[in-house]
C-alpha cells in the first residue's frame, strides 16, 4: 500500500438481539438504536439513522469515506470501530465490535 488519498466504502447492515439496560425506555424492553462508525480514531465518523422501538435494527446504510493524505503506518494499523447507541441517552449502550484490519481497511 502507498501513502496518499483513499476512498473507503463501509456498509452497516444490522444489529441482532440487543439487550436493553433495566429501566430503559418504554418499560425497559425496547431501544431506539443507531450505529456509529469510526475510522482511524475520530478521523472519520459516520452515523446511521435511528430505528424506533427495536432490539434487532436493520440499518442497511452505506457510507463513502474520503481518507486524505494517509501515511503508510495509518493504513497498516487502521481500525474501524462500530458502536451502537440508544437515541436519547448520552452514554454508549454497547459496542458491537472494534475491528483491526491490518493492511486493509475493509470490514
């Protein structure tokens, strides 16, 4: 891989069987989840639309991320992190995955 500009396509499909915290919204059993994708720390951050009253949201959203002037070390050590949040809460609900891809920023 060479240093330079790259375009990364990230598709967020779904989350399954999320477990809401006790005493959560709507009697503790339902969430209004949305997903956040972070690439190379906070260098690129994208967010899906929230889904209403579900524990198994289907997002099916695609993001095109422009990565400018990347160094070789950033490409080799790149991390793509997926997180799920509940709309209306200020703290993270649960992290689905933090995926290190080594030489390929592809999940």
